[in-house]
């Protein structure tokens, strides 16, 4: 028991610094936990390990006494192409991969408390975005030598309480304690457009942090011998403001995390094959700094010839990234190939959230991928532990700008392109 406790503490400490650049379903990852990730991110109605409660809190009542920890190697390929700009030296291709590999850790723990009650704890990187461009973008930073880019990481620490209502149904609730960190650089041209008139807190290039919380609710129920249903809801997270970026994000540096709602089913098609299907909606439109469009908001700022100070950078109705709500469909397969070997596959699809008119500012956040193919496997070892592998490929997606560079910046278009690969490994055991 002492050895297990030391392992838990070591993993939690290691997870204290998030290193995420997810950007798969918008800026959220396509799933949580290697078993789920190998099945397209499904998991609302299928509890496979102690990390399942991060997707549906009710899962903690179904996973018994268990520990899981893993590490995912994530490699996004980000590119932007600028054309039609009259500014000298601006048109061309920009490679956003100066930082190319990211390590994303995860940890889960569940404990049966007796009488149908259970406790769970997950520590995971749930979302993020990174761009690190190879050269200066003149429309962003003029004479500055800073290459543009951002780094956003989000870490969730989620204690969960769950209970079985009867033999077939369970409910759960999680308190998601959230830490964010963010930095941006190479945005000097926007400083004069700040609502406070100075723009001192817009493009420092140093990290700032933000904390907050949300509530997760979940239910799962076995409605027949072959069909299990599930539902989950995570509330919008009220986050503290990024003070160092109060001139960048709308509402003086506010960057809340949107709510999510999901429904899922798992069908025991044969004794060896389970098919899972989830639908999840992400409410990006509920967060001003994510949803507000760059134009016309910025053009209404007095520094741009308008008359509304609240629509300047960092203002109460300041510009954002223009992201729309996103609905994600996930399909997964789990096949008990041998007594000690489970094979998995899945597909994840969601219409990317960036309108073609908003690609100019999303040069910083090109979260445009839509179609993901996943594979996975779990091998049960002689010791009783489980070694799990997961692979994800997000197919290349291009979003071509249409009226994307405002006339105040000279006009032209920004086209965004992204693809991704990820490979993860996890180890878990029943205690």
C-alpha cells in the first residue's frame, strides 16, 4: 500500500506542469484515457479504467479499486499561408512547428467505498493550443523581431463521488479544479488598439496563469443485456483572468472554459465485440474571448476609426477568435481478441469551429482538424497489470480564408492547415 501511495504522489507531482497542445476537437483532446483514445474518444457509456470518470463521473462507481497512469506523445503539424496582401514581405507560407512535440501525462485512481459508493480522482491535460512560427508576420508585429505564437495549456484535477442507484444504474459528480497557463508574443501591432489605450498587457511573451472550477455530472445505465446508455454534462468553468493578457482577451483577460454536453451508448454486439457511440457538443459561443469575431468588433474601436471603446482589444466586447459551437461524433470498437489482449479502433468527427472570415486572427490558433482515425490495444501482463497503447491520426484539413484580412490591415487572405499524430502508452492495475 505504501508503494502504491508513493507512485500516486509521484504521478500527481509530475502532472503538476501541463504540457498540452491538444487542438483536436477545437482545442480539446479527442478523448481522455488511452483506452478511450484508442476508440475514437468514446467513453460516456463505457467505463474501461479509472480515467473514465473524467469523461463521465458516474464511471467511478463501475471501475472498482484501480490506478492508471499514462503519457501521450502529441505531434501537430500547423501551417498558414498568406496571399493577396499588399504589405511587403507578408505573403508566403508560415510554418508553426518550431515546437513540434508535446508530452501529455494522465493519471486516474478509483476506490470502491462500499454500499455502492465510490471515489475517483483524475489528473489530466484536457485542452490546449500551441503555435510557434518560424518567422515574423509583418501584419502582426511590424518592425518587431518576435516571431508570433501562443501557448495555452489546461490541467484538470477532478475528485469524483459516484454511487450506484441499483444494480444497473449509477450517477456521479466531479469537482474540476482547473489550472491554465498562457503566453503570447509577436502581436505588437495590436497594442495601439487596446481598450486601455496602452496595450502593455498584450504580447509579453511570458507565461501567466489562471485558475477556476467547473462541475461535472454523469449518469450511466444498463437498459438491456446488450445496451448501456450514458449522459454527461460539464458546466462552464469560471476562470480567473490572465492579468498579463488583459489587453488581448475580451473582458480584460477573461478566458473561461466552455460547457460540454454528451450522450453515449455501448452495444455488446457479440460476447467479444463492443461498439460505442458518443455525441458531444462544445459550447464555444458561451465564451466571449473565444466566440467574439475579430471584425467588425475591432473595426469599431476608435483606434481603427470606430466609436466604441468596448470593442477594442481587451474591452468588454473586444475581439476574439470567432469560434462557433462544435458537435463531435465518436465511434469506437473494442474486440476481446484473446483472453489477455483487447484490440480497439475508432473514428472521431466534428465540424471545425473557425469561419472562413476569421482565419486572420486564427493564424495563432488553427484548430481546424475534423476527422480522426484511432487504433489501440491492451495487453494483460503476467503480473496482472495492463499495458495499453493508443494511436491517433487527424487527417490534414485546410480552411481557406474569405475576406479574412480586414481592409484596415491591407486586405488579403490567410489559409490555415493542420494535421496531427499522437501515440500514447499507459499502465494500470486493479488494487
